[in-house]
C-alpha cells in the first residue's frame, strides 16, 4: 500500500507485490525520483491511451455518419477502386 500526497488530497494506492517491485526498480534504475513519479507516469500513459481511444472512436463515428449520408461501398467496389488506382499509377 502506497500513500501519495499530490497536493490538497492524499491518495492511497494498493499495488500488487509485482507492481510495487517494478515501481521500485524504476526508481532504483534512476528512471524516476520516487514511486510517486512512476505512478504519475503510468497515469499519464493511461490518459494518453484513453484520449487516443476516444479520438479513434470519434473518427469511426464520423466515418459511419459519412457512410450513412453518402452511401456504403461493398468490399468488391473498394477492391475495384484500389485496382484502378494501382493500374493508373503503373502506367
């Protein structure tokens, strides 16, 4: 169990023994000043991953809305378009 004071509120985090060892190894290797830095770094990575996931999902929604608005293509139609582009650039 680790307790961090990140300002006005202290936070207690329960880590598995493996995660505690890993965090301490990161500090011992000189990669971080303390375990709090390791945890903050991990949370920043998680935040970036979540933001990327949300952006990807938004892109998928936009593509679906565009397809609903402009129409869908079958796989055969997409392949025919790709073949035409490839053929055009080979000339």
